[in-house]
C-alpha cells in the first residue's frame, strides 16, 4: 500500500514538472514572433529624419526584448548605425546595444567583433564614449572569456589618447573592470599586460581633466577589488593627488592611499624633509589624518571613515590624533582634560573659581612648535569638532573602531567621547553613547567623566536615555562614590521620567552585579539602616526603592557578607521581589532562608539548569501517558500545562519553550476533550446544540496552531510539521462535527474534497518528515487514502472519526532556542482619565510607543489595531521607518496612529493593541504580507480560521479615553 | 614688474580701527572702515587724509568693502562717507547691511547723547551712508567695474561676517576680516576654496594661541549654570548685545530643551531683540544644525528665553539672566550684579575679556570687596566664573586657512606685533611664502607675476598640440605663432593669418653661407663626396643629389663651385630659409669640419 502511495507521490511530482515544461514551450511560441526585429527594421527604414528615428528607438527601448531575438535586433541596429549620419541617433543605438547585451540569458560574444568594429570610424566623442560603455557591458557579461577581455582592453588602451574626457573616462573604467588581474598567468604576454594595465592607469593620474584623474584612481581601486595586487610604486603618485584641486580626486586618492596602506603596511618610506624613514601605514595614516581638515566635507567624511580601519598603525601615531598641543601667548597650556585628570588624581574637586585657573604655565620654545606639519596631530580633535555632523559621526565611528583594537587608545579617547555626549545633534550623541558602550570593556570611567556621562540622563530624548542605560550596564566604575553618583542620578532620572522604570532597573541590576565590592560599603546608607534605631520600613511599591534593592541584591549575589547588613524587612522584600521581578533579582543564599537557598544549590552545574530539567521531565511524563485512562490523561495534561505556564513566568529564559509546549499540550487536551464528548454516541439529529464544545475546541486549536507557528522565533521544520499535523487534526474534527450536525450530503462533498486536498498538500510539503510520524493521524490517514478518495462523504467522516481516536499523540521535539514574540505597549499608558478631545470628522494623532521582542521582520508583520466601542476595528500598518532596532531580537515601535470617528455624546474608551500578521500559505521564513500601501482598512478583520491570512494579537490591549466632539457650526 | 601695494591705516600691528588700503593693478580698494575703542579723540578714526590731501576720496578709491558689523570694522563708515565725503560703492553682505546701522546708531547715541560730543555723525548721516551700500551674497562675483571684481566667502566670526576676494585680471587679494575656523553653536566655520591669491591679508588676533576643544568650554559652562540653577541660585551672564550673546542663548536654549529644565532665562536690552530678528531672517548664514531644523523650528525663536524686566531681578527662585554690557561697568548688568552679589548661591559668568578698571576685571582678579559710588562697600559673595567664548581663529586655524587658500604672500593685520612676529616666522617656515606685517601707515609692496591671457585660434591650437603623444597640459609647451597686439588685446595667430590681417606681403629670409673645402678633385666629384658624407651622417633626413649638380637636404640647398683663384679649394654654397635655421647651421658646422679624407 505504502509503496503504491509513494509511486503516486512521484507521479504527482513529475506531472507538475511536465506542466512547467509545457508552460515554457507555449511561452516560447508566443514570444518568438519575428515581429519585433522586423518591426524595428521597418520603422527605422521609414524614419525620414533623425528625430523620427530617435522616437522609434525610444519607443523600442521601452519594451523588453526576448533572448532569442536579441541577436537579430542587434544586427539590424548595427546596420542602421553605419548608415546613420546623425550623432544622437548613433548614440541611442550604441546605448541600446549595451542594454540589449544585458538581457539575461543572452551571451554577447557573437556581437563583440561588430561592436569593436563600430569604434573604428566613429568621430563623435559622445558616441565613442557610449560605445565603450557598451563594450564594458559586453565584457562584464563574459567573465569566462579572457581573450575577448584582452581585446577589449586593447581597444580601450588605443582610445586613451582621445581628446575628450568622456572617452578617456570610459576607457579607464573599462580597463579597471576588465583588465587582467591574474598574476603570473599561463602566457607570458598576459602577465606583461597585467603590469601594463597598472602603468597605463597610473599614467592618467596626471591627466589634465579632474574627471579623468578620478576615473583613473577609481579604475585602480576597481582592479584592487578584483584581486590585483597594486604596486607600491603608485603610493608616491597617490600622495601627490591628495593635494589636487578637485574634491572628487582627493576623495578617491584618500581611498587609494588607504588601500595601499593595507597592502604594504610594513614597508618603509622616507620622510621628504628629513633623512628619517617610517612605516608606510604610519605615513599613510598621517596623510589621511591631514585630510580630516580638508576644505571639502566630502573628503573629510571619507578620511575620517577610513581612519577607523587602519588598525596596524603604531600606537605612537594613534595617540597623536588626540593630541593638540595647547598654547596661549606662546606658553604651554594644559587642556581641560589634563586639568580634570590632575584634579582627580590630587583628590580635589574642581574649583573652577579662579580666573586664570587655566593660566598657561611654562614657556614654549618657539622653534619647537609645529603648527601644521605635524600630520596626525589632533586629527580627531578636529574631526570631532567639525561643522558637519556627518564628519563628526564618521569620526566617532572611527574612534570606536580604533579603540576596540587598542585598549590604551580607548583609555585616551574616553575624554573626547564623553565630550561628544553634549553634541548639538542627537544622532551624534546617540552614536557616541553606542560607541562608548562598545569599547566599555577596555575602560574604567573616572569620577569626573562619570559625572558628565550621567548628566546626559536628564536628556529629554528617550533613545538617548535608554542608550545611556545600556552603556551604564557594561561600564566599569572605579570608586564607590561613582556608584553612589550613578545611583543618585538614575533615581533622579526615574522621578523625572517614570516610564524609564524597567530600563533603569535593568541598568542597576548590571551595575550591582559588576561592582559588588563597591556597593558593599554603601549598603547601610542605601537601605538607611541604623545600628541602634529601627528605621521605618520603606514603601515596597516605590520604584526608587525597588531600584535600590535591585542594585543591592545583585551585588549581594557575589558578595556573601552583604546579607548580614540587611534588616528584617529587606529579607521580606527580597522574597517578594524574587517572586514578582524574577528577571531582575537573582537567587541569593540567605541565612535562615533554607527554602530559597535550596532552590539553587551551588553544587548544580550551570549548564544543567534544574528548571530545564523540570521542563524535560514533565514533558517525558506527558508523552508516556498512553497507558493512562482518559480521565488520568486529561488531569495530567492540565497539571502539566499549569506547571509549564508557571515555569514560563518564573524563568524568563525558558518562557518561550514552556509556553510553546504548554500551547501544544493545550491543543492536545482540547482535542481529547472534544473527542470524549457525549455527542458522538448519540444519534445525529438529536444534539444539534450540544456540539458547541467540539466545534469551539476545533476553532481554538486552529488559532493556537497559528500562534505556535508564527509567534515563536526559532521554530524549525520539525516543529512546523507537528503544528501542521495538529491543525490537520483540528480540521478533521471540524469536518466531523459539521457532518454530524448538518443534514444533507451536498455541503459535505465540498468540505471532504477540501480536506483531502489539504492532506495531499501536507504530504507534499512534509514528505521528508513522514517517516518520523509513525502511528500518527496522518500516517494512518495516508494508508487509507485510496479508500478515502473513492468513498462517499459519510464514509469519509466515519473513517476520520476512528482514525482521530486511534491516532497517537506526537512527541514535540524542542528546538535549541525558542522565543515567544511579545509586545509591550509603553505608551499610551491607559491610565489617563483625561479624554483625548478632537473634533469629529477630523483626525487626532495618538502616539504609540511599544517594545517588541523576538519578532522577525517586524516591518512586515506588526500591525496596530484600534477597536472602537461600536465594534469597529481599524488596522494600521506602521511605516518601516517607525521601527528601530536597539539590540538583537529587540525592536521598538514608535509611531503615530490616526484616529477619527463621528461625534460621541460622552468620552469612551478605545482599545489599542498590536497584532502579528501571518500568512499561512507561506512558510514562516518568508512570511511577508504584500503590503497594500499603509492606508487603514476600516472593515472588520477576517476571522482567522477561514482566512489564509490572519493576525494574532500579541500585546495586552491598552485603553485610551477619547472624545470626538461635534464640529461647531 | 606689476605690484600690489598695501597700507594699513588701522589694524597694522594693532587691534581695532581696521582700515587697509590696497592698490592692485591700478585699482584702489579700502578694506574695512573701523573705529578704535581705546581712543576718544581724532585717533579713534583712521586718518583718511593719507589717501588724499584735498582731492575727493571718490576719485581715489574704486570701492570700500566692509567685512562684518563690529564697530572696529565699520564704526568710521558714516564719518568717512558723509563727513569726509565718499560717494563710491560700499560693499557688505546682507546681514551686515541690516545690522550695521543698528550698531552705528547705538554708538552714535552713546557718544553724542551720553558723552555730549559734538561734531559727530548724525542719524541722517548713517541713513545716507547706508544708501551707498551694495549688498552682496556669498560666493557671488560682483563686478565693481570692468576689471575689478569681488567675491565674498563665509567667515563664521559673527552673523554675516565675510572674507573678500578682490580680483583684477589675474591678480587677486583675499582679505579675511575676522574669521573663525571652528564652528560654534550658531555659525559654521570659515571656508575658502583654493583660489591661490597673490596676497592673503589675514587677521592674527590669536597668533600665538592654540585653543582647547570648544566642547570642554561648553560643557563647563553648561555644567556651572545647571548646578547653580539646581541649587536654586541665580546666574548672571553679562554680555555684549550681538555675537557671543546669541551663541550663549542657543547653547542654553538647547540645553534647557534637552534637559527639560524649567527655570526661566531672561535676556535684557531692546537692542538684542532687534538683532535677534535679523538672526531669525538670515538663517542661511548660520550653521548646519540651525539651517536643517529651521523648518520645524527657528532656533532663534527662543522658547525658554524671555525678555527681562527690571522687576524680575527680585523674584525668588532660580533664573538665568543675560544682561548688557559685558564688562559690568555700567547699565543693567551692573545693577543686577549689585542685587545678587551678596548671596553665595548665585553666580556670575564672564564670557569674555574685561578691560582694566571695570568691575568685571576687578572681580575676575579676585577682589571680593568692591567700592561702589557713594562710598558703598559691596561684598561679593557670589561665585565668579570666567569662560572664554571667542570667535577668532587660533594659530592652527590661521595656518589651516592659509593651507586652504594657498596664497603666494601673506600679510598679517589685526593683532599684536609681538605675536605676529611668531606667526610670521611659522608661516614662512612651513609654507615657504613671504609674510609681511606692516605697521599703520607703512606701505608694503608685493611684486606679482601675473599671467597675461592670450587668445589663440582653435585651428592653430589644435595644430600645435597634436604633436605630442599624450595631452599633458600641466607642462608648459612651446608654440609657434605670431603674437598680435591690437586694440588692447593679445592674440596668437598663425603667420599666414597675421600677414593677411596686417596686409603685409610675405618676405622670405634666406641665409647663405660659403664653406671652403680643400679638395683638388673635380667639382662634381666633390659634390658626390659631400653627398655621400651627408647621406652617411643625416640618416633621418632626405638628402638628394639633383641632376643640376646641387644637393638638397630637406629644403637646404648646397652647391659647389671651384674657387676662382685656387682650383684646389672648392666653395660650397649653403643656403637655407630662416625656418630651417637649426638644420642649416648644423650643416654648415658639419661642412666646416671638412670632409673625411678617405672615402
């Protein structure tokens, strides 16, 4: 039987393939009509004036040409090309040739000769340039044909002496793209040519036209990208180009120098003015640093960006970039940074009170002061102070990259990064905070630096504050005063912006666990305990108090002496917080709290987490339930589901896994319950009303399976099969219920047909997984398939019913990582009693701010739903730009929702929630709803069970008070 | 040799009273027309009689250029144009033109109404003077007359500050005025293209200073203000009405906005309101941030900064007040200072330099007990801070500008002689250009080497340039042609065309030379020997032996005759046109050496 089935399957497959062939053939027939080339020919012959011909060509260019007719068209075009006197028409023909050779599937080697021939007698420079462009296209289409490429390069070399810059430009471009790059090729001639290519391009570094110079440098870079090792000899030439008058030349030259510095970092170059020699990479670094103060900001951005990737540069040079020798009236002056450092190390707080605090000290030898030639000197100081924020951002990025590779540099650049926290442009501030976070492993903040960093906590921009919290999470602080300062500032932040609560708590969690010894001496003060007096018990709901506790408890985790300092209520609060904010409060070993401490005994190895064990154990138990009686099965499932849900709440890292399995078990439970309904035993017509449970269960299972498939990230195909299988069972259940409750056979025909189709498609999609599903519903069903196809609907239903009852419960394998998509609407908070008033018929914008976790492709799937009290639902697709990505797996939606309604008599609440859209036709990986603009559809949502596309609500709804007022006349 | 002459009437080795005379290619231009803060007598204005004793100034000067609206750059303008008498054009940028009269009027009021001076320019004169002003845009080339053109570049010192390029033919001078190479909160950095002027006249206020990053300064400033306000103290910032005041306002405004602070900020004086109005208008002259965001919000429409009323000074609670004047010597700032000085929670921040003798200078130098008029003793308990916000380029900035512009000569003005000396030495050492620093009234002459443009016909150009294998236009190239100087223009044409145009007949110039050769043989044998000899040597040339017994080498004709007296001596007649001079003289020298003996 099974063999027969397999055969059937293969038959099916081959059939499909054949159909595709037929499709192609028919297409071919239709498309190879000779009309196109012929029509063009006729048109061009008809054309009386160049303008006419141009028109025809333009029209022709709008339609695509099939692969088969390309060559014919090319011939006709060439024919006309030779006849044509007007340069503009020839130009168009030349460009068409290029366009045609781009046609996918067309191999242009047959037209190479013709194309080269056209160049011979061409007088117009523009047409020449265009023809060369066409040759370039042809050449790039033929990567496997070195001889053609060689020919093309030769042609290009011949035209390099052309007087028009356009032609020379294209020639260089062509040489750059097609020039041979293999070193020591098979033939002697080829390696000769390879050397030549560089020399030929190098000769044009001194071309009179800046555009050609740029093209020459670009061609050189192109060669480099294609794998040719550039010669070191061009370094000198490139350096001269840095002083070019034209910014695009300078910009390209900076790139070239960078490339060379990466190629030959260790070779030695002489310093022109003296006898000394330095490494090439250092020299190049100095030169690029110099370009950071170029006149054109494009060059400055370019230079600043490239500096970041020059990691081989010696530290001596690197540190110069942050050094700008200050002087005042020829006397040496210390920078504010140096002063701050000195004050710090002398243990004094900044007075800043005296005029002349920064008074210059020692005299400077006038001869020793170099004002400009010092190369790398102060490059970053200049870059960070630049007028254009693009340059500043580039400089910050470069700092970041260099600091990551050099800890000593990281230490030095800290002051400058901290300064950037006060930039006038938010993007720059944000960027510098992120940079600081990235290099935070290498640095320890001094108190005065911390002070400046913390000042930014009062920033009104939420992005900035949150970035700063992230930064504080991974910062090293040197003193206990620093910790105290940070805590005080964070609490200040908390009172000013209560919405930052979660972020601040998280920040303190890390701050505490990183600096246990620094927190220890602060504990009595923070908890305001007193050796003799009892102090009042703080309010447990105060977010500030919770923040302090989070800091202390996390510090206490690795500091066993700390709990001794706690007072009684602290222990009580610990128990409460451990339960309510388990993700923030770590398990502690507390004296006299055996229960808590035994939960995590230190003997357990970290990777064998007890909760993980628990999860697996309970699952094992469930999967072995076959031996139990139905009653017992149900109970077991119910308990397990409850356990899993609780586990998910407690252990955030296992939440996804636990929820996922719980949902699956829930489905199974529903299925079992539905199948044990009494209705199956009663004659059909008698219990029309009693089927409610079964059909509701079927519906719910369907919904749950969609949730399982689309709401979790990390679901693999093994899980998808099981999910689909469960869905199939639900559909069978649905069919049975319908069959039982409806009279007449007519509607059943269609349903059976549909169901069988689904079984079929299931089989096709998951054919590889079928062997793992022994004894399951599908397995049995497929065995019975031939019978099903031929039998009547009533019989089908009967078969289904028995199969459904007999089928075994499939084991759900768990993937490595499973995360449930969650969303949390931060704003609107839903706590406001003031209705949002607006005139009816007009629009009001509601700010929505939500965090999304573990949502794949949020731009395509996340929607905002607004439910009005009258049952109207509105679905809004946020703009892609509204999503930000603060970290891996996390997204932030900040958008505006436009509301409108007719007038109401009194304010009422609307509900706002986030939906996850899915498309069950596609596999999860490619879920992407074709977007129909981002206009709102006002009709109610399609119910998920009969629609192919559906949505899953995945956030708690938030209620917003609104009041549309009637318009005043 | 053509030359550029520069004579500073003010600002030569000095700060204040900027006024520089430049004569370039027969054109006389006056750069800036300022007054000196330090003097109240005749010395406060430049000595215009230097230009001409009794003639009219208009006849001597082609134009006047004002770089920005500070009084030491434009203060003498009404006096110069209305009282001394000048009717020519005065150029300045649009913002300068708008703000300049406000400052002049203020200056006039103080001198005439407060100090009671007579014989000073009147309001009407200021108006009349401004009527002569022609406003220019950035990077707009203005033709003053047929030859003289000027062009403004962004200078970033104050709103509307500009550097000017003055150009006559190929000679050019750039005058920087005051400029700033580091951008601040409301203005961008000075910028100039690689215009390679013959002379760059640069200010050099901070010739010997390299300044710290402005961010530290800003941060310090903000931190101090913020701390004081959080403590509940009051902050007094004495400022001058224009320039730095706006920068500080923007700084505080954005800080308040960012940090969501609520304490009020006040700005005293009506003059500023007028000026702020212009700042709002000339958004294009400000920095990137303000330019980009003004569509949402004009940064100069301050949300947190309100007008100050005298009564506010007694209000309880924290506040920040900007008050004029900047040196605490009189007016509102002093009044407020007296009110607040007693409380140690308060703070005064001096954002600029204070002249000796002013209250500002006293408190900065640490005096805690001040004697006020009426023998009162004021005890200063409030904190006193000094912050330097200055918008001049430092030494590095000046060098950077020189590097950008690549001038052939540099001339320093607007700075102290001692400091200039250092910078001058540095410039000469690092750029290898000569640098000058004339004192007032001292004339510096700079020789220039201007290029003279010559028209050439396209045909001739193409014919002459095709010879080389590669077009390498950066190298000088030799060309043959006829230079025609006609109607004050130069043209290079081919000789034929020149003859045609001038109506001259073509004359041929031939050189003939006789060379004596000792050769006893017959004439035709000699000829044959010469022929073979030449043929052997001149392989690349066409050497022909003609049937009439003469030899031609290219177009050079050689004939041999026997000497009339001595048959043993043959006379070779060599004749060539002057175009073949090179070859001809080579041939003669060759023949003079004689023929090889053995053939």
